[in-house]
C-alpha cells in the first residue's frame, strides 16, 4: 500500500462514519447559515468570533407538552437513549432541583478517540414569554478527573429553549458550541457536529412519545395543569394565555 494511502483511508473512514454531505448555505442577518431541513427541523451554523469552531442550532416543533420535555431533560440516566452519539450520562453532583453537574461521554468513529465533558446545567424560566431555558456549559469537578481512554473537551456551551405553544406542542431550540480538543482537525470537528442538532431533536421527539404518561410524578410536582408549581425562586409558569396552536 502506498505510504500516502493510509492518511486517505483514515480520512475516508471518518467521513463515512459521520455520514457527511454538502448542503448549500444561506446566511441570515444574524450570521446563521442554513445547513439542512429534515422532518420539520431546521439546522444552521454560524462562526464564533475569534474561534475556529462553529456554533450549531436546531429548531423544530415537538408534539409534546413543555413539561413532558422538561421531564425528559431531567431524566439524566436516559439521556443516551436519545441524545446524538451519547454513550454515558450521569449526575455527578446535585446542587438543587434545577441545577446539577453531569458527566457526558460521546462516541467517535474509529480511529478518533471518544470525547467526554463535565457539564454544569441550570434551568431558568422566562415568565413573559412562556419559555424555559435549560442551559449547559463545561466545568471542572474533582469528582470527575480526565480519563485515559477519552479526550476531555476544553469547551462545551449551549442550551435547550422550550417555548410553550399549547398543551400539546412545544417549539424547541437546541444550540451548541463545542471545542472537541485533541488532535482532531477543526474542520473535521465542525463537520462532525453539524448533524448533532438534528439527531438530538429527533431523539427528543421519540423519547417524549415513548415516555408519554410515564413522568406523572414530575408533572404533579411542576406542571400547573397537573396541580404542580415551579418553585418561586425559579419563577412561576402559568400557561393561561399562551400562544395558540400553529
């Protein structure tokens, strides 16, 4: 085999494993370039000032109650059932009911090493807009030092934005910016990340449907329509007067 065939083969395996395809880009006023649309989910990317990696965003409507989706997000041990490329997800430290530290590991196609990250997650409520934000960013925690068989991601930041449409519909925005670290070329890391919003939102749809009726304790605690209430320190959520079904 020629000496330059191995790098070509290595790259071909990675690209094939990531299922990449070229999609025409359309840039809007905020710098977002449309990458793809599938099953009603729009995926876009934009440059991050001063950084070589991109920020990615997916937006789609999910036929599920906002609190059902919050319950899906709250169920950390099952994140890998629906989040794209997830292999490990567990709670490291519970600060309070709406703040926690998580350990998250993602699979990478051979011969690229898996990536992992410690995430600080919080939940915030926007009363006026009937919107809940689940934000996350990378953090350091003594309980989870780097491991030998994975590359610790230097930076991960993003959010899930859940917008109440009506009792059965929620608009979800998933936005993420990641520095995957290691020796993976930036252009290849960006290519690997471009379909994460699509896979994650489609996975959230499946999970919400699969677990319909199985998070009743969560609903009774937080969902006003089930007699629940979000604690005052996080705001209150009254769906009365929310937007009509699209």
